[in-house]
């Protein structure tokens, strides 16, 4: 099997479930050694076992991205155990649901702490290592931020979430410009709705089914919908792509 990321080291935040778990598995199958970062370490250890059983290499690193001071040391641990970091996937996120008149300051702050500050400082600390370890100079430095179609539309009851994801797209472009001459590629993937642990209960309800019926193709996306974009941006094909936000939504917001 071709492994285009053989010899690379990747880190994925929010890797304990959903998209993060999928990203970690795909990067591992492509040959990368993968660091799994999240709060739920029991799930991370299970994923490490799955990756190792398939012949891959992975480690679990506890991290709450709300603790921005812990991000740098966590990535240093990744390098100490796996080698020079060259791929960073800032995937950790929270829903941020709630009507504006009802939303507490604490809920709003948590949404931006995870979805915006966690991504910004995750990218910054990764970039620092990529500059120091030579992966940037070699043209292999990749930072992939996971945003959402919510960055481009207004979803009912999700104003704070939409604003946070729009911020991720904006910061992606800004950081790409800042680091362009350093050859660090910074891009965003903006997924539509894929059934995950976070939203499965909702899509099983009448309201969720009604929402799906309003999509132009009347379906949720398959779990492999983002695989090709991830591989393109993480690998050699992404060497001349930076500052882009890829909307992959099966036409859901048309």
C-alpha cells in the first residue's frame, strides 16, 4: 500500500472521537506517526491500540486546548517521542449552541476559547516547532484548521458557533500570509454535516430528519467525505496551497 506520508509526524487535537479520530486513522494509514491529543485519555489509548494493531505508530498526549499554556509543552512531548512535527490538525471544537438572549457568558467564552483560541495557539506553537526542526525549510510544514460551513452561513440558534468558525477561516488566511515566506502552508477544511457522536441524537429526532430533508441532496455526508482533502493538504500535493478554506458540504448550504 502506498504511504505518501511515510516518515512524517502529525498531531491531531480533539482526536478522541468523531472527525479527529477519523483524521488520525487516515494520517496513520498514509504512513505518518500520529500524536493523539484530547482530554479523554481513555479513548485515546484505545485509538493508539487500534493504530498499532494496524501496523502504525501513535501516542496519546493529554491536552485541553482551553489551557493554551499547555499546548506548546504537549507538542514538545510529541517531538520528543515521535520526531519532528510537520503536520498539525487543529480539530478540537465545541458546539456553541444557544440563542443569543439565553446564552451565558461562560458558554460563549468556552466556544471561543476552544474553537478560536485553541486553534490560534495550536497553529502558533506548531509553527514554532516547524521552523526550528527544519520541516518548514524542507517545504513539508502543514497546518490544517478544521472550520465549518457555519463560517459561510447563519445557522439558527448557532450564532456564537458560526462566528467562531468564521474567525477560524479569517485567522487561517492571516497566518498563511504571515508564514508564506517561511513555507508553512496553513489551510482550513470547512465540513458540512457528517453524523458523529456529537450530533447523532439530534439527527435521529423529527427536527433533525426535517433538517436533512431540506438539504439539496437530502442526506448527511459520509464519514470519508473529508479524506481526500486531508490527504491533499497534508501531503506533497499541498505544497503550493496556502490560505485556502475548502468548503466540503455535499451542497448542503446551496
